[in-house]
């Protein structure tokens, strides 16, 4: 306990006597962790946006007006049992034309005269990436040919935007990969940058370390105050980064809700506790091990 109190007192004394150097290390840790935290939040927001786009992927099976009701219900039961399928609903011709009026100009719908739109089975997906396999399974079922509106051209009776879906998932995979790679690269660069800053701070005090060695101080006794100092710098830097992200994100969430309410981002589900813990842990690891590693050359016999 005495050692810890001594190390803390010496670390605080080092703060006072080497204020500019210590401030530089704190600012470096703060800015580095702040950028990492922002990128972590941005990556999670991008992932939400990507997931919201993917969730729009659905399948429509167009049903013949004369299809037997039992065949339609049997087909819906079959679809519900397929992996990756969520909700399955039957849309009548009347409901189809009403939806068309809501999504487009009602004058256009009225100009069509008799309702030309077919009934359909609408399939929402729990796992949008399964859309291709679900569509293939539906078309391979013998009931499919008995209920569709165009048996002579079976592929025209099912719609899920095959080409669009393939391009969409290719794009979303690339976005997720690039976002993750940028975060990892940024963490690596920040670690090097912060470690070099700590090394420069200890280099500026190399004479102090040499004097302590000359009077017979042990390596642990010399290293302790510097590691404690690095720990305090890390706590201050990471704490400032966490506070900045916390209040900045709260302000951003309010602005998005007021000005861009249609943006499909729910800031409430972003795991901020995980981000804060990660930044604090990263700061402490950098401060403790960075200080210890930087002092090795000055403690060699």
C-alpha cells in the first residue's frame, strides 16, 4: 500500500513538473481514442442502415384468380416452414389495388378500370440473405404451378428482384468489411502513435531515470511512478474521449430525430457501455504497457 501511495505521489509530482509533456500525452490519448470511438459508433450506425435496407427484401408470389383456396393455404403453410422465413400473408386483389393507390397516384389506379392486379402471397424474411434459396424452394414445390397467375412463364409469377438483391448483398458485404478494416487500421495506427508519444515523454526524463539508477534504486522502484503516471494519463485521456462521445452522440440523436426522422437509425440500441469499456480498457493497456515498454532501454544494466 505504501508503494502505491508513493508511486501516486511521484506521478502527481511528475504531472506538475513536466506539465507540457504530460498534457501532450493526455491529448494524444484523448484524440486517438476519440477517433476510434467515433469510428466504432459510425460502424454500428452503418450496420443498422445496411440491415434496414436488407430488411426491405421480400418475396411476392402472384396467385391466379381461380386458384383453389386449399392450395393457397397449403402453399402458405409450406413457405412458413422454410428456414429464414418470417411473416407470410395473403394479399387479395382488392388489398393489392388499395396498396397501389397508397403508394402511387390514385388517379392512375382509377384509370386502370377493372382491377388488373393479381392476389399474392407476401413473404417477409427473418434472414434476407436466404431470399434466393427461399424463392427456389417455393418454385420447386408442385403447388406453385397450380396457384400462380402465369403457368406458361413460372418465373414471372414470383418477384424478389434477383439482380437487385445480388447487387445489394454484394454492396452491404463490402460496406461491412471496409468499415471493420478501417476500425482495425485506426486502432493499430493509434496504438503506435500513443506509444511513441509516451516514449518521447520518458525520453525527456531519461536523466531523472539515470540518477535514480545511480543511487541504487531497483527497476521496480524506478518503473512504478512512470507506470502510475501512464495510468493516470490513460484514465484522463480515455475519460475525456468517453464524455465527448456520450454528449456528442446525445446531441446527434436529438438532431437526427428532429431533422431526419425518416433515417432508419436507432441510437438507443447502440451498445455504448461496450464502446466505453473498450476505450477505457484500451487506454489503460496503452498507458500501463506503453510506459513499461518505453522504459526498458533505460533500465538495462
